[in-house]
C-alpha cells in the first residue's frame, strides 16, 4: 500500500471520525447540567434530534456499503443524540416537544419506506448503495432545514422562546450540516479510486 492510498483510505477517514466525535460530545456537559438542574434554561434540544437522525442514516449507509469508518464514526452520534434527546425532551416546552416528536416520526417514516424499497423493489447491490447513500444525505438535510429555520426565527422572537433561543450554538447545526453530507461533496473519482466507497450519482 502506497502512502497516498494509506492517507485517503485510513488517515482521512480516521481524522473525520475524530472530528465527528468531538462535535457529537461537545454538548455533553450542557445536557448533564439540564439533567441536574431539571430545566433547559436557554438550551435548544431540537438539533439533538437531527444529530440522532444523522447518525442513524449514516450507520445504515455504512452497513450497506460495508464501510467500518462510515459505520463506526456515526455510532457516537446516534447514541449521544438519543441520550441528549431523552434527557432534554421532558424539560422542553410543549411546542418544542411537538417539533422533536414530528422530526422523530418523519425520520422513522422515511426509514420504513426506504427499507420497503430496499426489500421489495428488486434493486441490485449497486442501486441499493445509491438508495441508502441518498437517504443518508437526505434525512439530515431535512432535519437541518427544520432546525435552522427554528433557530433563525427564535432569535427574532417570531416563534419559540425560552428553551429554544440563541444560546444554542449555531455552529452545532452548521457543523452537523457540513459533516453529514461532506463525503458526498468530493468527486466520485477521489473516493471510488481509493476504494473508500461509491457515491450515489
């Protein structure tokens, strides 16, 4: 194995996994504070629903393409996202709970439909890879649009206040949006040529 292949196939994915974990773990102390104080304060828990959805969608894609880096780097996102959601949900306002519940149901419905297509449409392995790869990009994108819209309007006072406003970091949502679909922004020739995984076209 030459140095270029080692960098592209192992070092870059490992670095990406480390960066993803650092981003996923960053709200941990704030969520523990919520659990200790029994109130959200100025924390917005809605992005944590997107974090869990992001982790679940990329784990599913990693399983289909048999890529341990894609699979492994998102386990922490799914588990921590679920922990954050379950911890914060009970302290959120009714309106915030409605948004979180809607996102969970939406993601679940999409997974059910995609799984039915996977099993019943008679697609080949190549097409199933593209199906789940597109899903891995699409599910987080839907969640990000919803949460960024909520964050943007919350700062102006147009919608959810108190437990969803400004102190929830915009950089969390932006980082999620960047890391989630980032591999799909690279040319197919870069990743496919290194045997990393094939991207949906």
